[in-house]
C-alpha cells in the first residue's frame, strides 16, 4: 500500500489547487472541473482537490456548534514571516489565534486550516538551550 495524496473538498477545486501550487511550488497534474491533483517534483504523496458543493469552512479553534476541522496540513518552512507573506500573497489568511511560538495557523481560500512551522518547536528549543547551558559550566 502507498499513500498517494491527501484530498481536500472544495466548491472550486481548480482555484484551491492554484493556491497550493503557488504556495508549495508544485505542478498541477490532472486538471478537471471536479478533480485536480498536485504532486511534488521529487515524488511522494501530493494533494488532490475534489468538488464538493456543500463544503463549509471548518471552525478553528473548534466551537461546539461549528463545522469541525477533521484534518489539517503541516508545512515546514525556514522562515515564518516569509511563509506568512507567501500565504497572504497566494490568497490565504492567517488565524487570529496562534497557540504556539514557532507555528502560524493559516487558512486557505476555502477556509481549511493549515500550519506553517519552523523546525524549532518548544521541545527542540528547550533541549538546545539546556545543551548550551550545560556546555558553559
């Protein structure tokens, strides 16, 4: 078995595919009104977008009465500020609520939440800081 793609529902799959193509630098493969694929140049699992006329934007953070987010994408970046600028330039938005220092929660044009993050998570930063402190004794 091989995972080939994560599929996102959309009222406009072509527009959503163009957003992620611009953001990730991936090429559009199959391009039909109801099904569009993106694949990374080096191979591996990609993204697909399927037409869903009843798609509703998920709520994030979750609310009891809102459409629940069932999955999200994590995209590693070198620079958060640059990544946020790219998200906005491609037509996405940044969430008001940001729960972590090295992560930015964003929304694609259809409202799917996704995260851009740097390698430095809280645990990694604490571990590196402890190692640096130990080396100075």
